[in-house]
C-alpha cells in the first residue's frame, strides 16, 4: 500500500477525553475515530489489525474443533423472557420495539439464541458433542463508556457454546476451549493470566475462568500466588486462614465494657491500644430483603460476591442505619455478633482469634474476651473475607498472594443445564430417555485485544505492534521522493517484498524525513526500511521498532531479514 493513497490522518496531540494510552494512541495513529460515546469507526489501519485478531481467534477455534456460524444481532424478547433474564439483566440490555410493537433486544450475548437453535436441530446423543461459535458485533448500554475499545457500547466479540451429553463431556469441551484461549493470547503476544472467577450475570453450575491481560489500567484486580499457578479474580480469590494452634485463649467470659462515642475500628485501636486484627467487625446486609450479619477481622474487608453466592441471593446490599438498628437493636458502630437474632456468617479467619473485641449491640458498649469458638459456635462459618496482598496461598504451602491489575479479555463458563433447562433443550440418550444438554460458554473480546496489546506494547513515541497483529509488516520509507535513485530502490524492494507475500506500507508522501519517522513510530509497524543517501550503493537502513536497533545492510539482506522474521512468527501446528 502506498501511504499517499491510504486513508490515514495522524494527530500530534491526544484528544482531551482519551484517558488511557491505548485510546490515545489509536486515535493519534489514525486507527479509530469516535462516532458517539462508546461507539467507534475502524479506519483502514484499525480494521486490518482487527481482522488479524479475528483470524487468530478463528484459526484456534477451528483447530479446537468448533464450527463457525453467524446469529442475528436482533433477538426476540420472548427468548430472554423464557430464560428468565429479560427482567434481571439490567439497563445494559439494549431494548427496542419494531413497527408491530414486538419487543427485541440487541444481543450482548447469545446463550438464548444458540440454545433455541440447537434444541431444534439436535435430538439425539449421536449428534453430541458439538461446539459452535461466531465472531460478531455485540451491544451493551454501558452507563459510562470509557477507555476507548475497552469499555464500549458496541464491540466485536467471539462467543462459542458447547453442547455435551454429560458433565465429563463438558469437562473435555471446557479443556479444549481453555487451551485454545491460551494459544490465542500467546499468539497475540499478550502477557496474561487465566484466573478463577465469578460467573456473574451469565451464571452456571460449574467452574469459570477469566483471561486477564496484565495492565495497570485494568479495572479488575488479580490475586496470584508467587510460587504455584493459582490465580483468581479478587472477587473470587481465596487465601489460607491464619494458624490457630498458637493462639492463647482466655478462660474469662466475654465482658461488656463502656466505650462512649467509639464507633469505628480506628477509634477502637487508638482508644484501647490494640491492633485492628484484634477486633471482630460485624456488618449488616440486606439479602433479598432479609437482614444478615457478616463478621470478619477488623483489618479485613467483606467479599460481598462470596456472601451473595453463599446465600444464593439475587440482591445484596449494605443495610442503612435504620435497618441496622431494627435488625440488631443497636445503632451502627456498636453492632456485634453475640446474641444476634438474625442469620450470622462468620469468616473462618475469625475463629483464629481469641480475646477479641466486638460491638455489644448496645449504644456505647463493646465486648472484650470474645472467643468465637466458644461464643459463636452456632454461627455459619465460611470464607467471607476479601483476599489481600501477602496472604498465604490457598493451594500451596510456600506461596503468598500478590495483587495486580488486569483487563478481562476472555471468559469461559461451565453453564451446565442453566439454559437447556429453562429453554427445554433436550436429547434422547442411548437408553431413549429425554435428557437436558450440558452446556459451556466461551467469550473473547476481539476488539479488546487491540487495546490490551497497546497497553502492554508502546513507548513515548507510539505503538509497538507484535508482528502477528501489525497492520503492515514493513514500513518502507524513501527519505526523498524527489531523488530518482531512492524512488527506484524503494519501488524495487516494494515489489520484491510483495511478491514474497509481505505486507508493505510505503511512505511515498512528499514530506520531511522527520514527519515520516514520527508517523512511523506512532503507527508502530514492526520493521522499517529507510532508503536514503546510500541507495546508490544498494544499501538501506534496517530498523526494529521494538528494540530501536538500526543497522545498514544491503537491499537483499533487508529482504531476507524480513522474510526470516515473518517465517519465525508463524505458529507451528
């Protein structure tokens, strides 16, 4: 491609509303343009990168045995009502009516549609297992679209769905998709972790993993072991409870004492000269309109996702001051676990405490010498705390947890019969018995890949594309298009590379060399061949964008270097 004909306008300054580097650089380098909040046009360079990401995804899906199809964007509301999600999905679901006032939704995901299709096509175990996928635009009415392609209202996604006759089959389908996702992100040269996660609105009955690209601007927090391969989203992360065998327990009973005006953990620590880990913090929640109390150590935070999942609650929120007093008889700040008449969930780590301090469910009073093993024996015990940096790994004896930020790129779910049950997707097994299909769901944000790659691959001058995703593999720059020798050499190497299947962008613009080099760095093509004053001697400058390494070589050597790098970048199957 000759750059003089390419629809490409670069910007010297970042738009004011572009918050993160990937958004800034894609706008400045002319890859995307915003049409409306969270809605973007892919200009030619952006579309080329997007197609390459699509192709990597497609190749690995096909390699895993999945079959590509394409489902409608507009989905009848009846399907969503049949699954029970139409009323609970929330305002992110874009809803519309046609001219006949029939209700539709623009698909944010396709569990309902694929299940309705498969239930009409497959009725025997002989046709199972099957995994189907599509690469398609999705829609979610984000409250606050931000970070460019990372959180938009319209985005490109690959979603796949497996259908099996039994749970063992699902395990195998899940394993194949898990491995495919690892290959996809490795080929895209993304630094990622596969982490245990919460199923969220999609739901399911089995395991789920998120594939996280490590980046400081990530909206998710990952807890990963420093020794073994354990990693989990902070919402789901576990940690090993502190040892209890060395705790000295008091023989004294819990004693109420006067603490006028002392409501907070900080005030207790300062007033009593204790550590926050000596305090039992009790928080009252409303779970589906019913009050419940959760107790964690004073230096910990409650993990509300764990509590919600434990209670199987549809809604969980912190109770307001009035609800707290109605449920406990005490004002906020003096609630404690002893003597409550509402359900009590006590974090397992609390049982490693002795002689603890807790609210006495009476204004201006607390308990001391509270022993959970003795005083809270009737409570429900579980993991209700949020993991923290330095916690002991739940899987191995040596490691501790380290927290980092991540961008969710993919998510895989074991759905089980969640949708096949509600949408009545059944088959006849070998004995002729009608049985629900066992489903899995596997999504990957194709457009998000672009942002994640840039967040991990850039410098002060611009983007640094991996060879597998770069819009072009080589940027060919004749320093002066008015120099006939340079132009002839540029045309020669341009033709030679194209004949060998290399994607070349030749900057044939009548611009100053500095402008050309700045644009080249900004666009981020992996290799640059500069044709300058040595063209008459058959020599050019070969530049690696990532390392910045420059060397003067012959035209032939430059071609051979490119061909070798492209050969090495191709995946081995």
